[in-house]
């Protein structure tokens, strides 16, 4: 029974990866004879977990998989999933940690773990972050399609919060390329002088970036000589959250 269940799960994994497969191909991958593979496929077909293409006679994932997937999505709470990793990151770095989400036109703080230091650098939950100069905003912007970036920036007002704020669309686009290449974004005193923030992307199960995780600290704490430590810890946390959300590389 357990072996049959293992093999059935292997079949679903094969079809998810290959899109479709014949009985012969599935039998070869499972290292079983065709009659065993056929029996397993027939059982899965009865439960609508697989279906047969009438033209090619190849097997594909069934529509019940889609139905079950919708049930999983309904029960995914990004905030509750991310919170333990945010708390761990805070314990490691002792800096404020914030989770941000992308809406059609902006980025909002949806959860945070505040530092207990004398200063408070975190935004409030529900507060929008400027997409052109916040690390969390630029991070999400970097993973949008060029078409969506152009749409967002078409009539965008580049508010200059400090002398270091990016106020040019072309300059921002160059920075977005760099962010994708290195896997993280930096707000280097662009919103407030003396404050440096770092953000990394959080992937959902589809491989899309709808969230970013950021840390905020003073420039005296997050220095050029120490930034690599913060980046590694942040990217590790994002990788764990992404995996918990179903993302697979």
C-alpha cells in the first residue's frame, strides 16, 4: 500500500515536471513494468488526478489537482507563515524587520517586528512605501515585467525625500537591473538621512514576487563593511519563507 502510494506520488511529480508522459515513459521512470504503471495510472484517473489526451494518448495532470490547489491557496496566510522567520531574523540582527506586499500601484507594510532600540525606524503596518526609493519597493519593482514597470512609472511622482533619493526613471531602471542581478535592494539614505535599509524578494508558489522582506537600521550599524552579513541573513529568511509558500527553484 505504502509503495503504491509512493509510486502514485512519483507519477504526479513526473507529470508536473514533464507536462505529459506515456505509459511506457512513466514505467521507465518508475522502473516498473507497464502493467504496474497502467494500474497506478488507472487508479489516479478514477480519482481525476490524471487524465488522458484523446489525441496523443499521453497522460496529463487531472483537474482535481487544480481544485485541491485552490484549497491550499485559500489556506495560505503569508503573514503567519513569515512571522516566525521574521522573529528569528530580528533575534539574529537586532534590527527592525518588515514584510511588504505589492498592490497594483504601491507597496504596503503588512507586518513587522520592531527593534527595541531607542530609535524606531520601522514604518507602521498598513503604511505605503515609496516604490522608487524604499528598499522593499525597489525590490518588488525589480521583479515586475518591463511593461508593468513602465506602466507604474509613466505618471509617477518621484518625491525627493533626501538629496540621495532617486528622481529619474532611467536611473531607477538601471538600479532595478542591478537588484535582480544581486538578489537584494538597498535604500541608502534615500528616505531618511542616517538610515539604511535592505530588502530581498519573497517568491510565491508560482515563482512570482509579490512580497519583499526588509530590515532597517542606522548607517552606523548597517555599514558597507558589515552589509554582507545582513544580506546573507535576510536572503536566508526569504528563501525559507518562499519555500514555505510552495516555491521550488
